[in-house]
């Protein structure tokens, strides 16, 4: 793999299905190049222009950020939801559209809309005449006909969805969105007519009786209300089962209700008992909202209720759905005149609860809660990074029904992009059709049905959701030859090519006949939620599965305090530039997979241009001291530097050294204070030597040795280059570090019987027990036999584990801005110099304890307190506590303190290249000695990083040596 690609993959994380800026990024590329990428561009996702409107709205919002600033006092009250909203035209229009689509509270007529006090702000007063009539005519023309397929009756028509999408997201200032909202009012009213008859009767009854109660009428029909109550079935549930010895429930079992006025938490509590399981076994309680109004009916008016269990939940402690019926009601003569208002008020409130659905809450679904938490947290901490339209869009998610929220999260976490509605089977989702309708109206999903406009790329995607049998069936209908044994990919290519050639125009209808209506996440929703997810986790490799792993207790994150005083992104423009750089990185990564060198070079050119602009802007602006310099990894410049570094490796692989030199000089000019300068300087010196520029290569190496940001193996390599290239007559003076670099490292030679001697293959030998083994196992056997050494083959693993356990309290100490999410296994500055600088006092105090011999006690305490908790570098399974204790005891406090200080000062540079073996042996019960060994096979040699480690360890007081395995001499 090319150097730098693994790091770029970590930045990209999970590849996005939709890249919103792809067409603009690659505008200069040929169509053939962009088609090689299996990435959706803007045109690919347009279905009846709904996504196009959203994309345009997003770009408009991006360009018009300055117009979004509204005075704090310039707020108005929404007459639909009663919330305070910004008073500018765009916010008002967008908010009204969302309220009308959601159907919050009451529908508003055109006349009512025009009476709003803020409608006078509209510049165009023609919004009531021909504009409304034109949109209404379009909607009427697009209504499903009686002879349309049945699924179209329950799914919103695509053109209706598109109209909603446009008015939701554009928020234009010319009054056009108000036209849409008026038309949408009629759409919503038509949709309401599809509600079931029971709900309509409840609504009418509540409205009718509410008028009488609110007006104070004394002679309304009390007996009518009681008759309605006695003839109605109340759907609710049993809650609070964890507070009682919850007995087993059986579907269809009868239940009765007992008042529990002595309940400490709720004096209105009503117990649910079942006579089917012994003497009045308590199953739980009725919901508090319902008990508040039922308890007076039971206490004062002796109204009795009974019920039946309608279904049994999977979890015994979950809510249990039930139906309640009224057994008796008092006559008018049995109720005192003064009690009539209270009696009727209680009944009306029960009707209201039925209408709202609050008396039958659904069990909380964890993934639904997690998704909403992610949105809320991302918005709360980054409000300035979202436009008003985006905020309204994200806020609308929490107001959707549970079915809609759950369906969206399910689809969002699946591969897709298209899904058959008929194949969706999730037990927690009750009404798929209604959920799809609501999500379509809110522009969270797009649907494809019989009347949808056919787009070539969409058609190809829909072919992938067909089974092989369905594909073969279509081929037979089209009378095309289908050879036996063809793969699905070949069948799709055959059908798609025939459609593009115009040979099978009926293909879209044949597909939809088999799939029925299909849905996918809208491009706008996907892009916006990708941004939300990245802001929440700040890690491309983490997604919603992190919540699941924590909930299942598979992963456990450490406890720490999040103290945030410095934003990751100062402005929306910084975030958008960062996102665009990640898109370029993904395009480059995919192009490398597909072997598209032309597109790889274009991505390198884009990143190079952006990095050059960054240098110019940095030179023109005044240098500012950042409170959190380690946050620069969340900048576009940082991502572009990763792309350019990968470009260096790509050019070197192609032997284009001049291009590589140009990019390396750009990187060195971009970052004067960066730990990566060592590798960049080394590659620049090597490539200059390849070009025959020996003198320049030597100068670069000499400057690199003096650079304080060049460290570890890179520094060692540059020093050796200076010594090698700087021989007389180029340089007469011997560098001061020559003796240190040429220091001898102890070598031990052992013979082994090789199994293979092929170049490029890992060496295998026969061990002392006759079994096959690698060079490291052979060396362990040798040291065990020679000096009674115990040890492990671990390389960096055991050292990072020891460091993490000994320095646990330091790593997770409260340092501002280093912990920003709940899913971190290390502070954000752990790879930077800031880690040691910000904690120098507590680090040195802690190292003093280690130096004085308290390492083993600290290790044991950390192991017992934090076992299984995630911490960067700590592997709980690879080494046992006894091995770690033995190693720490034999190494000794001074050596451990020096090693921990080295890692704390520069964790990034010193986490690789550690010796293969850690050996120890005891002298008595509490004392011992340790040795570190780098094992090399017959054709191996030390890398510069390994040599730097061995020399540094020797300086820290360790015993270190190289063990070379050689085959027996041939006689």
C-alpha cells in the first residue's frame, strides 16, 4: 500500500454514497473519467427535481450566510405551533411550510394565512391569485386515479413530494414559498381525509364538547358524553412493570383496575390487576396522564372499568398494550349539579388523550433515541455551522411519528441506496406506508413509483435490488437470450445496455411491477446527516454502531470531563472546506482502487492548489496563537496535506521524482511546526539524490538534522545521509553526531534450520522442540535455554499497554478541548506536543512516583479499576496482569519513568519500531532484570526507526541487543 493511504482512509471513514460537490470538484474532468467512479453526482440523484431544489437551496444558504443574521429581538410567534421564530422572510416561510406539512395543531386556510401579522413583509402580494391556482391545478392533475395500482393510493405522489421539498428548503424572499404553503394546505387536507373513521369521530366529539366547556355553557349534553364513554374502547397500556413483581401476561387475558391513593409518587395511581393469576396479582399501572382523569371517575362517581390484554411484549418489563371498556356510568340524577363540570371535564380530557395518542406510548427504541441524541448534540454545540433551513430540517425529525423516525434510521444505517417497501420487515414499525408518506413530505426520503421520471443512473441502481430470478424473468419477457449460469452483474449489464440502446423501453415498468414503490434516503438528508455525524463523533471511523456497541456492553469508554472553550470550526466556511477536502480524498481513494490514474492526478492537483492557497492566506494574515493547535487536523489544509503526501508516494511509484519533489517542498512550506516534517524532509533528500542533485540533497539533509520537528527514525536516517553524502571533498568537517550514530549495538548470532529460503517470504525455522516456528519464537526458545529468560513477542504492544495503565490518570485528566465527545479512547492532543506541555506538572509528579518504585502498585490499581475500558494502546487480552507485573518489576522504576516521559513528549514518533522481544528474569522475589531484543532473519536489517529505538533505550538505561538468526554454514 502507498505510504499515507492508510492515514487517508482513516480520515475518510465509511465512504459516502453521495458526494454533493462532486460535479463541481471534477468540473474540469472529462465525462469518461467521472463515469469511472461509482459515485453519485448531483444529476444522478434528481427524481422529479425534488433533490435538485434541495441542493440549490443548500448552495444558496451557503452563499447567503451573511443574510441569515437576524436581530435577537426580531422574532415572531408561529400561529401553528406557537414557537418563537426568526422574523426574516426566509425563516418564516420555511418554518410555516414545515408546520403545515407536519400538520401540527390545526390546518390553516388561505384566508387565515393572509391575516398573519408578518405577511405584510412580503414583497409580492400576488401570492394569492394565479400562483396558488396554478400550483393547485398541478396538484389536482397529479392525484392518483382510481385505476392506478393500489400502492399508489397510500404513497405520496412523487410530484407532490417534490413540491413539498422545494417549499421546505428554498425559503425564498419573494413570497414564492408562501404560494407553496397555500397549496400544501390543500394537500394536507386531502391527506387528512384518508384518516380512519374512528379518529375523525373522536376529533369531532372533542371539538364539539370543548366549545361548550370553554364557553361555560351549563346545559350541554352530559348524558351524551357518558354514553360516548361507555360505548368507547380506550387503547392504552400497562406501565411501571419494573416497580412490581410483574407476573406473566397472556394475550387476551382480562384485567381490572384498583385505585392506589397511597402511592407516594402519584396519588392518582391506578393499579392493573389480573384475576387470572391468583388473588389480584398486580401487573403494573395505567399511564399517569390517563390515571389523572380516570381516578375521579372511579373515586367520586363509582364508574368501573375492565380491560383485556391485546398483545404480549418480548421483554417482560416493557409496556403491555391493553384495551379498556367502561362497565357502568351514573345517570344525570345521580350526579350533583356542582359535580357535573368536573365529571364532563374528566371525560373530555380522556377523549383528548385518545386523540393525541399519549395514553398508549410505544416502548422506547434505543437506536431511535441515539439518533435523536446525535442530532441534538451536534446542533447544540455547532449552531453557527448550520443555516436556518438546515436547522428547521433537522428539528423536524423529532416531530415526526415514531414509525417515521425508526424507518429512517433503519434505512440510513443500511447499504442501499434503494429499498423495496414491500420487503421492509421491522417489528417495531407498525405502519410503513404512513411512515414513508411522512418522510417523503419532509424530504427525508425520495420514492420511485409508476409515475416517476426515469433516469438512467436510477434505473441501474433499481436493477440491483432485483433477484437473479426476477432479472431472468424480465429477460425472457423481452425475448433476450439469457445464458444459464450468468452472474447477477452480467444480467444487470445486459438489461441496462439494452435500455440505453433503446431496445427495451418497457424496462422501467417491468422493474416497478416487481419491486412496487421503492424509497431511498434523499441526497440532502444524507449529506446533512453525514455532517451531523462527523461533528458529533469527530472521527470518520465512528458511526451509529458506536452507540450499539456501548449499549450491548461490548465496548466501554473511559470516564472523563468534556471542557470545551474552543470551537473545532470557527465558521461555516471552514466546515464546508473541510468537507470538500474529504470528498476529494474519497475520490482519490476510489480512483486508486479502480486504477484510474488520470483522476488520481486530478485529485492531487486539486489538493496542491488548495494547499498553495492556504500558504498565501497564511502569509497575508497575522499569526495567531491558537488555544488548541492540535485541532488543526480538522481543517481542509490538513486533509489536503494528506492527499498531497499520498500523491508523493504515487509519483515515486511511477518514478516521477520531479513531481514528488515539488509536492514535498509545498508540504514543508505549509507546515513549519509539524511532526511529519521528518518524513517529508527525508523523502525530499532521497528524491533529489535520485535526480542526481547530490549537493542539494545533502543540504536538505543537513537542514533537516537541525530542524527540531525532525525526530526519531527520520532524524537518524538524515544524520546517516549527511555522513554518507558529506564525505570529502563535499564536506571536510565530520558532524558532531557521527560517533553517536555509528555506535555499535550488541549482536547475538544463533543458528536455525530454515524451512524456506525464498526471497520475499517470512523466514520459518524448526524450533528446538522440532516444531515449525518464526524467528521470534526461535529466539525466545534460545534465551529461555541460555539464561532462563522469560518473555513475550510483542513489539510495541506490551509497551503501549504498560504506558496506558501507568499513565491512565494523566491521559484522562481534565484538559480543556481535548475531550469533546462521549466516544473517545484518548485525548485529541495525544499525538501532539501539546499533550506534555499542557500536563507537564502532573506528568512529572506522576513520573516521580514511578521512578521511586510505585509502578507495580499503579499498574495493579489501573488494571482493577479500568479493566475492559477502552484506552488507546491498551490491549487487555494480549498480556495477563502477571506478565505485566513481572515486566514492570524487572524493568525498574528509573527506566520506566524515562520510557513514559519519552512517549508523553512525542507519542506519535515513538509508537512504532520498538524491539520484538521483552525478556525478564527474577533475582529473588522482588528484584530482577529486563532485556529488549530486536530479532532479524537471514535477509533482514535494522530500519532507521528500529536503530533509533535501540540507541534511545540504551540511553534510558535499558539492556538492548540484536539477535540475528542465520542458517547453518554449508560445508
